[in-house]
């Protein structure tokens, strides 16, 4: 038992060390998005009806570093501004399924193919759901925005600063204090889970017991849909599952379904937009996740690439000193930002509030 715990500890440290510098880069880009991609611009661009708004909602949601809970107030504000249900759920799907921070860690812990395919799959899933929603649901009055996120506070904050220096300073504070504080707990959980999977599960376990076909993808759906896990924290878990024999397609299903759905999101979307909408939302995610998973497996087969050989290969180009420096910097930022967030918190304050 003691040896197992020791192995889990070392595996957790290894995963953190491999991913840290890429996570920092993702946060930096998220800070730049904070300047050029404020909430007002998102609402203005997507607060219209029609296919064009669905397309823009799916596309604009991809780089945003919002979790499946933090995206709810922004998405519902789009609805209040007059966006169709289709555009709203398109944004609700593409935004939490991927983001600049999760793409960076995907490159670090998995490989370039998954890094490219993941946002494409998120975009297509969001488009499918948005179009299906506009086709099958009758229009109705737009609901009021509700803050209903139980845990996550990151959102596209308003940008009221005007000078270039002030904007850059606020962007970096958002990236390396606010965003790090919001995501740290879930990132730690994801990395520790990756350590547990790497240490406790035997090699080839998933390949032997679940296979590489549709059955393993359905299992990942059942695991991912009710689970609260953000796109960034789900990535080390997916990488660990792949190393234990899970197919890249089944891992993609987990990466798509997990961040896009959880019990809180299902309840809020169902209440605000109706049972038919939440049914279309869930069916679209389930169907497209499996389709994209099957397609991704074929991509690896066509290219003749063994995913086990490519997992984590990107980080081998970095010197150890750079990885260690990134780990120390990220760990320090996490401790500081979590402490600052706790000091800001007040008893009885609303959730999802910065």
C-alpha cells in the first residue's frame, strides 16, 4: 500500500511537471483573449437568430477558457439578448469542450493529432446541436439570466480599462490570478486522478476489457455525462487512460462529453430552455462524441500512428530545467491565487461571482 501511494505521488508530480509550462502558456493566451474578446463583443456578435449565429457561437466558443459551469451565465445572457436557442446551446457546447488552456495541455500530455482534432470535434458537435435545436424546437420567449453555477467562478469578465498598460495588467491578473484560482482545484484533481490511474491500473487494462470500439466509447459517455470536470482537468485523465489501453477515440468521447455536461448544467439548461432543448442537447453531445471518436480512431489507423508511442512526446523537446521552472511557477501561482480567492469569498455570496 505504501509503495502504491509513493508511486501515485511520483506519477502526479511527473504529470504536473510535464504539463505546467504548457498550462502557463494557455493561461497567457487566455489573458490576451480577455483584452480582445470581452463579454460585450461576444453578446453583440451572437445576439441574433439564424444559422450564422450558430456558426459564430460554435467558432467563438472554442478558444474561451470557460468551464461547463462558468459558461452558463454568459450563454444565458446571449439568450436574453435575443439569440436563438440553437446559438445558445452551440455556445454552451463548444466553449467548455475546449479552450486555449486545454489545447495547450492536450499538446503537452497527448499529441498534436488530438490537439487539432479536439477543437474540430467540439465545433462540429456544437454546430450539429445548434442546427438540430433550431429545427426541432419551436421558438418561445427568451428567459432571464440565472446564476446557477455551484462551483466554478471563471467567466468572460467585463473589460472597463482603457490604457494599453492597464488592459495588459488586468489581462495578466485575470490569467494568472483569477483564472488560475478558478481552475486550480479541478486541475489538481485531474492530475492526481491521472497519477492514480497510471499507478493502480495495469497496462492494457482498457484494451483488454473494453476493447477499442464503440462499447468503450459508450462507457466513457456514461462516465463523462454526469461528471463535473473541466476541459483542462479532464486532459491528464484522458492521457492516463490512453496509456492504459483506452483508444484515442474513446478518450475523445470523455474529453467532449465530460466538460460539456454535468448534473448542474443539465438542470439549469433544462429549467431555463425546456425539456426538449436539454434532450436535443444531450443526444447531440452523445451522438457526435461517438461519431467523432470513431472517426479519430480511423485517423490514427490511416496515418499509421500508435497513440501509445506519441503520448507526451511533445514535452521531450523541452529541457528539464524549463519544465521544473514551469512547475515551480505554476505551483506558486496556484497557491497565491487560491489564497486570494478564499480571502475574497464572503459567507452567503452568490456563486459564479468574481
